[in-house]
C-alpha cells in the first residue's frame, strides 16, 4: 500500500504552524507497515485541494487528508472530496447528537454552521471523534482509500490511533497483526548504539529494527507480524536478548516511557524521595520530572541555586569553596558533591541530585562551555561525575538534565 | 510570485523528524511578500524527486528545495536538478577550499565523497554556507527560479536569511524593501486581541497586519514597503499608535523578544534581582528564565517547593496554613503570598514570584484542575492574583509560568 498525506490549511502553508500531523501519521503508518511516498500541504482553496487530490490519486492508493473539517466557511475538505468522488454529503447522527448536546449544556443556541461538522460522505465509514466535534471519514472508491481527519492534533491523534489504524489494517491485505517492543536507552549516543548493533540492523528482515532518537534518549523499535502475542514473542525475544547482551547497561526500559518516568517509578516503588539542586540547568530537570502526573509521590522539589549566593544561603556550600584564589569554584566536583548531599539533608529527601556547569554561551570561572558536574547522593554515598556536553545553551541544559537522570538511574539499578 | 517548497528526505517522509524547514521558509517568504501555494515532501529517490519538480514547475515560479546536499550517496538533490534542467554540475571553489581546510585541520585525509558538497549547477549563483560544508544553489531557467538549500536547520536558516531572501527580493519585481515592526503582547488571548483590532485587520492593505500566536504570548507584525526606514516609520507609527491606544496595557515589547527577556531586561536595568517559588509549575518558570544568556544578572534562582514539606521547611509556610481542617491549603491566596514574600527574604532578592496551583490531571485539596494563585512581591508590597487556566497538565504549567511573568511585568511597568 502506497500512502500520501495531504495536510490542508493556509496557516500551515504560510508557516504559522508546523505540520506535526504529517509526522505523526507517517510514523503511525510505518508502524502498520504502510510506506508514505509523498506529503503535500495545500491551503484552504477548493481548486488547489482538488488538484492535490488528483495528483495523489495518480500515485497513491491510500490518501489521508488532515484539516478543514471545522465549522467555518474555510473548512472545505469534506465538500471537496464529496465533489471529487461524486458522492453526496450525509449527516452522521451520533456526531449531530453530540454537537446538539454540547450547545444544550452551554445553554446557547447552536450556530447553524456547526452542523457541518457532523457531515460525512454517502457510503463512507464515519470515524468517531473522541475529543472534538468533527466526524472523520474513511471511504474506498476505484481501489483508492480516502481518509479525512480533523486538523487539531488533540482530535486527530486519537482518531488516527483508534479508528484509522484498525481500518487500514483490515484493508492492507496482511493476514497477521503487528507486534512490537520498544527498547529505550540512555547515556549512549544514537550513532554509538547503531554502531554496536550494525550487523543486526543491516541483516534485519523479520523482526524489523527501527532506531528513533530524541535529545538525550535513544530508542529502538523491534516489530514483527505474527498470529499471536506468543508467536511474536518467540521472534522478538531472542533479538531483544542479543541487544541486551551488547548494550544492556544503557537499556532503561522495554516499553515506551521516558527516563524521568522510569526513575520516578523506581523511586516510588521503593518508597524513596528525590530532591534536586540545579545550577546550570536552571529548573529544567525539575520541569521534566514534574511533567509526569503523580510525580510528587517521589519528587519533593529542590533548589534552583543559580547564583553562588543561593548555593551558599540555601544549600550551605562554603563561600571559600565557591569563590576566591585557588577555590574549586561553583563548577567543580566539590560543589556538586556538597549540593547533592546538602539538598537531600535540608529537604529530608532520601536522594539528592545536583547539576553545576557552564551552559554558555561564554565560559565561566575559566572553565569551558559544556563542562558539567553531576552529583548523586543516596544509599549513604555520593558520586560525582564529570561530563563534557556539546551544543548550544539549550541543548547543554537539556542534555545535562537527562545525563543527571541517567546517573541516578544507574545508582538505583545497582541497588536492585 | 508563486512559491512551492519541496523538502527532500526519507526521514521526513517516514515521520522520524518534523518538517520545521518548510515552516521557516514559508514564514520567511511571507516576510518578503511571496505566497506559498504548495509544500511537498519527497524521499531520497531520484525519479520521485523529478516528478515532484515537474509538478512544481507546472504551478509555481519559485521552487525551493531543502535537503539532500550532503556527501552521501543518498544525497541526490543537486544531481536530480542538474539532470532536470539539463545543466552540468560544477565545482564551487570557495566551498571546496573550506572542505579541504576542514580535513587538513582535523589531520585526516578527506573522504572523496565530501567534494560533492562543493558542487553547484553551471550558470547558477552559489549560496555560501556559513555554518556547514554544502554550498547552496540559485538559478533561473525558462522564467522559473530554483533554489537548493541544505537540510540541517542550522545550515539552512542562515543561508535562507542572508543569501536567499536578498536573491528573491532582487527578482521579485518590488522596487522598495520591506520594513516591519513586531508588537508582542502578554496576558491577552489571540482571539481577544484580534477582536479588539478587527476593523484594522479587515481594512489592512498597507501596512499589512499579521497575527502570530505562541503558547502564552501573542504577536502582531506590521509590514510595509518603503524607500527608507524613515518613510516606513511614517506609515508604521500611526498604526502602532492606534494599536497601543487600544491594547497597550498588554504590549510588552515592540521588537521580537520573549516576555522573559523583557522582564530580565527591566530587572537588570534597575539593578534588581528576582527569586521564585514554584509549586505547580515545577521549575518551568526558572527554566524559561535561565534559557536567556546572562540571566544570572537578574535571576538568583529559587525553590521548587513541590511538596508541602518543602514549602514549610525551605520557605517557612506554617503547616497549619498548608494542611488540616479549615486551613487555606497549599493552593490558596495565603500560601502564594507567603511563598512570594519568604522566597525573596531567604534569598535576599528584591523580588519574589510564586506560583501554586493544580496542574492536574486530578483535582487537589478539593480544588479544580487549572486553579492557580500567583504571588508577586516587590517594591514593598505583595499582590496575589487568582487565575483559572484551561488545557492539560503541560499547558497549565506553561500558561501559569507565562502568567506569572506577565504579572511581574505589570508591577515593573507600574513603577516606571
């Protein structure tokens, strides 16, 4: 099956928003074994949309459009597809009921144009919208599949995951469903990881091995088709075991969770609490941790000791460690150690994690940009790690926060 | 001039990365008055790239390709365009020198394929690459302009801004350059702002008025063509004055800076320092502030008082304010006030800014998700503002952090 994604919207075309929908859909199609050959963006203009559909039909057999299903006169996608395929628009009852109920609850009369959101094509499958009003559409004509999805990502994503994927799977000619396992790594670069697994990646056929990289984390997805979860596991597990034997030291999860989720999970499982002392990361580590719902169970908070004054006042690092002739300075093993130990003491937390370094753009204390010390205090001991990060201020901050989480995870793992 | 953007790369097509280049270019073209009619993404495949070029030529007179200028065999864009236009590839000397110098400095022999990055088309203009190896290309044939840019954003952006924009400007038939002013607003929603300016937006011809929205901030760009900066100002200033008279209370800058930059600037101008007490935002406010180079001049740091224990231990909020029958609780005006006052006292900072609220996903202390109290202490007084944020945990955190900055900015402004 060859797919093409058409994103509709003048705000995309003009660069007012980024086309994250195309990425999400392309990734999701890859998961179900469908290759995307083209992506197109077109404005809210009927004749150009029709032209884009015509070109797509000539080269793809699955066409997924996002955007233009809203209530306004700019929202043309369903009308254009109806005309393109020579089908009528019909009202989808459950969506109409939902829209009417919404206005009834608000106690305001329904604006007429809102009813447009309940329209789909005659003979098409309606795709329910879990988080919004506009119904989606899936229809096959002359061997080509057409799917219409809403533009807002919070409506598009659940519709794609829960309605579109199964719809495509049932038409893709594959007799067996896909099973996959996500392996997540920290403290190792993507290219280094790939290098260690190069022979496996080059020889892959079934299961497939797909690497994914995000700042500070690397993931590999193993995927196979099988008649059952057991049959899939019989193929996936030997490969996973081989990967573990090579790079298991860096594998923090075999499911799609972040490093901060894993660390918080390990801490709360053991009834332990963490406090942090952030200098150069300036709150980013805490921000990552508190992005996880329920993080307060294992995360107490901490101190943003951005200046030497605060390192001294709130975390009792002696001024003669921080400043003066021959002093180790704020960016030093000694300061990192004291910050980690003292933040755990003053907050009465079981673990103290500290980060102090030079985020740039200019050097500090004569120390180079990217030099960072990470202190991990817990289980009655303190370890300090020195790392040299590369990149700009933004990436140095993020990589340092992720690196601190990695070293905390290593300590937690060593105590299993 | 009608433009089409073609982004080349299998990693884009498969959804491994987001197509931020298309957005950047589309926005930049809008700045110089060029409309984008289509965006396309195509993989590293010569025949499909040629097909995309053919379609683009039939409907656009400016075609900008990004990606595929690197040294590997996958990087086909320049070869494909050369064949498409029937031109030879020629070596661009300055790029070749730069590549050779790079390898000489590293002390390693140059891998042959790297020379490919110095190739451009016969008769084309070479576009210098300030931050990388691959030279860009700009060429006109049969009335259509073709531009090739590298894929990595850190190479593409400076090349687009410094070489492509003037190249297009000189061919767009406009005799006068563009001038614009960016107005930035906080504490006001995009739709509310647009509503207040609706008659101006609808009547716009020259200067044009373009709204931009990012989470927690709204911007408007006024643009005009003029023979000189003075002539432009004569057109821009009356419009800016009219906008100021309507929504000036929310206008924090008439240049493209963030709210946190403006607040830090106002603080350091006055020799003042800020400390923060973050509960529900969990470090995000500090993270935003410390993203700005030099922020330590006006930002001391603060406390992530995520748990009640830390609010009490580090910031002396009495436990009977935080917990117990009839207590105001952690999410209350009283706690916000004490946090703001106490964080400024214990850190010896001039200003204390506090945020305490319910980030969700579930309610807390019987208080609804999104309820947030912001405390601003400075100039000898403390103000507490209660806000009700909407959205999920992530947006509630970000909006609360931006909202706190807005209220601090208001206090600073009132003391001008």
